[in-house]
C-alpha cells in the first residue's frame, strides 16, 4: 500500500521558555502543504527492510524504522515489513519530513495490521519519535502550544507558497542548544532566525537581499525560507536569484493531511 507523507510550514515559531524537564514551551502555527514523500509498505514474514532513494538518511536515524519498532512494541505484533521510500522533502530543512514519515508509518501500520488504535494512542506512541510527529498524526492545520502537542485547529484559505531550500541540513537538536532564552525577540516571526543567519552567511546574504521586498519567513529551525504569493509573475525576480545548488518548490496549502482519510 502506498501513502503520501506531507510536509508542513511553520508560519511562525516562538519559543516561550525552557521547562524544568529540559524541553521548551513554544507557540507555532502549522500549515500543511502539498509537498510529499511517498512511502509504500508490503507485509513480509518476520524481517524488515527499507529501500530509499536518498543516501543521506542513516539507518540508525531513520524515523520510519523507529516508528515501525515503536508500534510493534506497543501492539505486540510480530510481523515483518518491506518499506519503499521515495524522498522528495529535503532533509534537515524545517519542513518536518522525518516526523511526517514517522507519523505516516504509524497510521499506515495501524490500518495494514488492523490494530484499530485511536489517534490519541498513535500520538502517545509517536511523541517520543520527533517533536512534530503528534501534529502530523493530528492531521489538521493548527496553532500548537506546549511542546507542540496541544492543538487548536485553524481553517486557512488556500494560499500559494514559494519554498527556498538551501543546500544545508540543520539539526533541530543542535539549534535548540544554541538558543539563548534571555535573548529571544518575542516580536520575531521565528525564534531561530537570528541563529541561522549568524551561522550561515550564504543564507544571511540571500535573506537580507530579498527580505524587505518579499517578507521572507523561516520554517522550523531551518533551513527553508518561504514566502506567500498570489501571482507567479511577482516572484520571477527572486526565482532567478536562487543559487543553482539550492532547491525551490512552488506549493499550495492544504486544509488537512491526506492521512486523515486513511
């Protein structure tokens, strides 16, 4: 069975405070977009294997395999699986690709194995796999609070987005270690923007060249910059200036995840 695993944008991301458990309270607005990885699952005897067209994902870091092991432990199901991943969403780009893959795996195996687990049970399994996994299981655009696991649904009008993806993979964990709570600017679109620009001059140069004209925003902890547009002619200038070793995507906002229908 084949499943679409969608990306997301953080229309804003504000870190509020550091908790006593080491995590951070935050507020963010999640927007699902029609940029997808494709994941296929075929039942096997007892072995598990994964085929991926992306060499940048180490097996020990693969959230699909971690999700498989987590739901297998929870449900006490002893079944093998062959997984095929077609990777489209850039890695370490702030678009939630790994978390989406993990959520897709949990939802898919819940269906394939006939487990009938509730959304709440899937979220409880997935929350330790990645910060954005609960959102992708939730499957609807939302304002998120807490550690990103308390959702208030939002209905957006359909919008067009240009995603600009530098050839730089960002570690969310490392970005949080660089965060200085005392220096946070609460009026900033994204609490991690200053850190990203300070540490990556190529992104800094591009950002300040176009920020005033296009109101560039940062998704997640980076490295993807994005902007809204209503007419493709208005973005022709910036499209021509995107470095050749960067990627870009023209996307539309989704009202809900295709996984809602699974």
